[in-house]
C-alpha cells in the first residue's frame, strides 16, 4: 500500500519539475508563447488546459480497453475536443473577460501536444487514478511555466504584475517583451536557465519522444528533425 | 479584388501564422533544419489548409448554423481535418506516388497542427465569405512556408556559430526565431 501511494505521488510530482511539459519536454509551445503577455492569462490558460487534460486523461484511461487501437487517434481527438467545448462554455459564462483575452487559443487547446501526448503515452496504458494524478501534475507544471513566462513578460514589457505597478519599470517598459518576438526570446532564456540549473545536457533538438506523431512519422520512414 | 489582396498579404506577412500568431510552432522548430524539408512541410500545410477550409466552410454554414449547432465547431472541425488528412494521404499514395514521397511524411504531422485548425476557426470568427476564406488559407499557408524557409537558412548559419553551452540547441533556436520575428514586425502597419 505504501509503495502504491509512493508511485502515485511520483506520478503527481514528476510533471511539476522533473518532466515539466513545457520547459523540459518542450511540448505545447504555441499557447506558451501566445497567451503569456500577462501573468493572469498564463494562469487562466494553464488551468483551462489542466481541466481538459484531467478530463481527457480520465476518460481515455477508463475507455482504454474499449477503444480499438486502429481508431484511437480520432477517438482521443473527439474526447479532447468535447472537453475543450465544455471549458469554453464554462469560461464564457463565468469568466467572460478571460474568455475574451484567450480568444482563439482556447479552441486551440484541442491540438495542444501535451494533452494528446499524455493521452497517447500515459492514459492509454495506465489506470484511471494514476492517469488523473499524471494529468494534475502535468497541468500544474504547465500552469507554473506559463505563470513564470507571463510574469517575466508582463513585468519587463508593461511594468505591471497582476494589477500591481512596478515602480521603476513602468516608466519605460520594454514593449518588445509583450510583442511576439519577446515571447520567443523569453522562452529561449528560460529554457537555457532551466538547463543551467538542472546541470543537464541541454536538449539539442526537439525530441521525438514527446511528439504524439512519433509512431506515424517513423512508419513513413520520416525523421521529424 | 483589393480586399482579397489585402487578406492574402496580411495573412502572409503582417499576421504571419508562425511569427505573430504562434500557431504551428512545433513544426516550425522541428522541421526547419533543412531547406527541402521546410519547403515540403510548407507545401503540405498550405495544401491541407486550403482543402480543410473548402470542407469546413460548407459544413459550418450549411449544416451547423441552420441547426443551431455552432458550438460543435471544434469537435466537427478537428474530426473533419483528421479524416481529411487520412484521405489525402491514401489518395496521394495511390494516385501520385512521387508527390506522396515528398509530402507524405509530413501529412500525419499536420492533423494536430494548430495552424490548420486555427485557420478554419479564424475564417468563421472573422465571418469571411467562401472566397475570402480560401484566400486567407492560401495566405496563411504561404506565410507559414515563407517563415519556415527563411528560418531554415538562419538555422544553417546557426550550426556553425559558437554558442555558449547552456544556450546550445533549442534556446538558441528560439532566440534566433525571436530575431526573425522582429524582422517581420517591419511589415506591421502595411495595411490599415
């Protein structure tokens, strides 16, 4: 029993730092770059993704013995898209401001590689409880990464943070940081810092490991690099 | 005619899908290492974007809107795109094997490419008519290809650069992407 608890704890915590989906596994870059002009949007996007991830992981792992292997990709996509529609409704109803500022990127959670990747790599092979823990851990890791990105960009780019005004920076904010170019730059520097701190050999390329299409790609003799 | 031209150029340059809307970052970073694979991926994405628009537009306006089912957009669109990519793959394999050889590898990667779903949803959000939607998809795809091709050139130079160890690989690529994105900011304000 104790061992069981330990392994569940490990599923829960691995996503936060060791296998952080954004900063270590380099998945889900599009929302990471697009919505992080403000820390608040980062949290909103992170929590919405966590909700979808949790829902899809639970449903996929519960149905993993029923869904035939051949049609699993369309089946996963439908499950994920349904949860995205659900969170869209919830957010439009209860948090209309956030809904407006996330805009099309809320719909695009459907094609976030983190969700698809976890369904394919974890939930379709593990039990419901383990998959739920995995989803919560990955979701928190993703949210923290977005929050970090959003904070850096908002503080430097607009001199504000979560409604607070930062004294010196707000006078002459570096607008570049809230523009698209600043997103790429900030993410590059943050990933470099993570590499430095974890003293790991930096990932030289985007690895195929996390890509949901690794299978299909290899079958066609492709090399996604 | 002028309106169509503005849509084409703004989808290609000022609102470039990769560099200012951040859609399709994964293939942008993953497939831009060599010029020929960048071109192949760009062509495949452009093709699928146009076809996906041709299919999803009638579905939205012909089936979903009359039945008050607009909220099914996401589910229906992504399914249609997934089916369509599969169909194109099979057809290319049978009918035009030479084209399949050069594009086939990229097709499965496109199913969950956010740029493709993005363009179909944007067409609906901006309430474009059929012609405008197609032009928007064409511009988006060409812009995607342009960004990939330019970036593959940048990455070739990057390979020979002496970069600090911590920044080697993805961080350096992202910072290079940021500089390319700055250069595309020069187009902003081109149309008002």
